[in-house]
C-alpha cells in the first residue's frame, strides 16, 4: 500500500475532528472557538484557490502541545537538552516544518521530475519532532508505533480518556443515602431517571410556571434530590436518561438555587465517562460552569476553593469551577475583588505542589490564568510568571502563554463564558420550551431592537430617567496606620483629559492607607469598583505602583522597586507637602487617570478624625463607556437624544446621561459610610 501523503493525512484529520471534536474540547486540547476554526480552515484549505497560509494559522500552540505531549509519552523519555515540551526552539521548529510543508503548491498535486511527492508526509513530520525531543534517531520500532498510533482515531480518543483519568481516584459514596428522606413530588417527578422518555409533550415552560408557587426551601430540597437520583441511577447502571439531569440543572439556574451547590459539585466529581455522556456535546461543555456562575453566592467561594484543592478529580471538572468563578464579576461587579483573592489562594496552593502532585494539572492552570485575565488580577502577574517559567502549561485558552497574560490582564473583558446561561444551552440542545423565547434577545439576555425599530419605530425620551448616583466600594470602612502626629489633609481629585473638569474635594486623615483612600475616591467620584485600580507615584525617573485593588491577599508578590501593597502605605507617606501630587488609575481598559493634589494641611481640633466629601462638580462618566473618547462621544450624542446613534447608546446605558448632574448629597452619604 502506498504511503499516505500529507494531504491525505490532513483529510483524515478533518474526519477525526468531525467525529471527536467535542472530546478534544472537553479534554482541554482545543477551545470551542479553536475547534471550529480548525474545522473551517481544513474546509477552506480544500476549496481555496491557493494554499497561501490558509491552514498554517490554525496550527495553534494548543494542538502543538497535544502532539508533542503524546510523542513524548510514546517515545518514553525526554531529551536532556530539551527539558520542556513548550521549548521555544522546538515549537518554532514545528512551526517551520508546517509552514514549509504548506507553502508548497499541494492543491495541484505537483510532483518533481523524479516522480516523487514534493511534500514530506505526515509521519515524517512526526518523526522529525520526536527525534528532536529524543536527541537521537528513532528506531524502526518506535517509528512504527508512532505512525500506527497517530493514524488511528480510536487510539487518539483513548489517549485523551487516559490523560483525563490519569490522576482520577475519587470514590463515590452510595447515593442511596442521600435519598432516604422523602420522595420527589409532582411535577418534578417527571424528571426522575427514565421518566422523561415516558412523558408525552413535555413542556418546560409549563413546568417552570408550576414551580413558581413553591417555597424556595422546597424547590431547593426537591432539585437536590433530583440530582442525587440521577447520580444513583448512573451508579447502578450507566445507561442514563441524560435529559432529566440536564433539565434539573436548567431549573437550578432558573430559580437560582444556591443551596444546590453541594449536589452540583458532587456531579462534577464523577468520572470521565459520566462527563462525556452528559456534557460531551460541544454545545453543552460549559453548562456546569454557566449554572454555577448563576447560583454561587460570595460566601460560597470557600466551598469552591476546597473543591479546587481536592485531589483525584478530573481536570475538566476543576476547569468548569474555575470558569464559573471567573464569570462571577460579570454577573456582579461587586465580587471582583473576592474573585481575585480566590484566584490568588488557588494559585498559591498549587504552586508548591509541583508536577508530581495529582493536584497539579496544566490544563486547569491554563483555565485559571484565563480567569485571571478576565478578572483583571494584575497583582497576580508575577506569580503567573513563576508558573510559566517552572512548568509546562498547555496554551488552550491563553494561546500566547505569559506574553498573552502580560498583554491582556490589565484590560481583559470581564467574564469567561461565551454563553452565560446554562439553561439556555440546555434548552437549545434539547429543544424543550418556547422556541421563540430568545428570538429577539442577545446573549446577555437583554432585549434587542431591530433596525426597523430604530429607523421608524416609536421613540419616547421620557422612557429614560436621568442617571442616579451609583458609587460603590468593596471595602469602604477606612483603615488607618498608627501615627503620632495625624494631620488633616485636603485633597483635590481631578479626572484628567476632560474639559470642563470633573473634580472632587475631600478631607482625610494623613494616616489613612492608600487602599482606603482609593475607596474614598471611588465613592466621591461615583465609580462602582468593577475594575482594578492603583496609585502611581513618580520620583524623577522612578515609578512606584501601589496596588489597591487587592488588599494584600495571601501570596501577594511585590516586585522590588515597582509594586507595593497599598494597604500598608499611607497617603502621608506619599504626599508630604502642599502641591504634592499622585495619580490614581481606575479601569486599566478605559484608562481613567485622576490627579490627586494635596491642597491643604491642618491640625485636628479634636480627637475625631473622619473622611469627608466637601464639594465637587460634574457627573462621573458611565462605567465601561470606552474612556475619554467614549465619554466625549456620549456627551455629544446626548445633545440630540432622538438620533439613531443616541437611541442605541440610550438602550445600552439604560438611562439619559447628563454630564452636569452630580448628586453631591448622595455621594457625601456614601463617603460618610467610610467612617464606620
């Protein structure tokens, strides 16, 4: 039999992706987006007029890592001169091999005069990389074993299963013990294992309506029982009715039953076969993460931390928990700092364990770093760099590794999930409920108007109220450092690059920490603390950054001469004489810079020392409006609020924005809350 060319191998790869794409995504080898891109690139490759780099871009680092990892396992040892799979030289070599191969005109099947194929075949590429890793030529037996393994989709699929189960050793309890007290009541009894198939014309919307009159405690108890009923059914006979459990998860999210968290986590403790059976569909892979992100409360984060520390679980399951926590700040901006601290605790727990621990998994770490980016955990950047320098991290989500972290972590978009609703994912796949319920809604669940509505539909400006004060701070209670001589500081805060000026005037004790001063500034301005912030102090050419978003979390790693913990430094240590200035940065994406100027120093007449907002002018810009330029655009649009562009912006804002409307009294009440 003639040896297959690279083109024939590529065609086989396309067939394999079609059959096993969902497994690749769940295993963490490919993200959903990359799986679709790879599939599309293969299709484009065979229909393109020329081969110009069509496929090269899709050979991303995650596929390369998977390939090299499997080669290493098959070869059985690692080259002493190439200790890391993601060695830049080796990765670059692979890129060159692919590019050199695909830069030739294989679409026409050109051959040289000798009659031999111009292109090296797929096996040759594999052998060259394997030999680079091994540091010596492969034996004929090794070549044969490699070729046979990579040519067989079933073998590749088994590799993925073996990889996921490598450290899995969770012993499930007898779930009958969770089902002793009571039964599942009608109408939820229709979701018990094997019952849904016997139900004609099942109507999810009707089921939801029938549960709305239940007490929340009853709903929580019944849905918890349903989850354990399905786990018991799987335990007895792994031939489940998957729809029943999936619809139970949809209801848990719909009614936001946080009490079901232990049951959902127990579901995530199941083995690879279970996860593939229920969530192997590429459209369902993130259902657990989406459901968790919609039910978890702030006081339940320690429970999720314990789950991440638990040995013997699937990396896919821990990845779902990580993505869920990373999604929380998008659901509730007030949880941003708590999520950042949670990520710090997880990473600091993992780092000393090392690769020999069954807790350590590169796939999970990649997901955690992705979450750090989308929670803007800037203070964790030095710790993340330690991981990348010490361990092999597969670039499944953070494609560019540490370079990607550095580039995106300051202004990463909040949220880790493409689809934020597990309920919607489930109903879309199972086709239950109202097919038109989401026809005119966007992925965020907001009503969306079509072009006809904008162009000719009725519009009433009175439907929109003017903005209200929305200032909020995670830790408003002021913290002071011990000091013998505390002065009364008068500070002027001015938002840079905007005219007329947006400013505030405050009084604070000189021994207030910079972290607490940050809260005072946020409340004075009217920001909602949905983004990171820090103080920037310049001394000649030296620049010191005082991190105020995370108040010295466990594992905070200061960088000498640059990063400092703003919770341990006072404003009096930075501003010492009148006219001294420091910059306060908020939201590294929009890039809001506030100049904080010391305008007065006085003695306190009595013993009571408080923070006070004295005065201010003009409204704080809307959150996430796009920085100075976006703010200026909104101000311009509000001059003609009936225009189509203004209507779109009004729909996005949810209110009419008046740049002159500063509600001083409301801001003063919020600032007084810092004196508790």
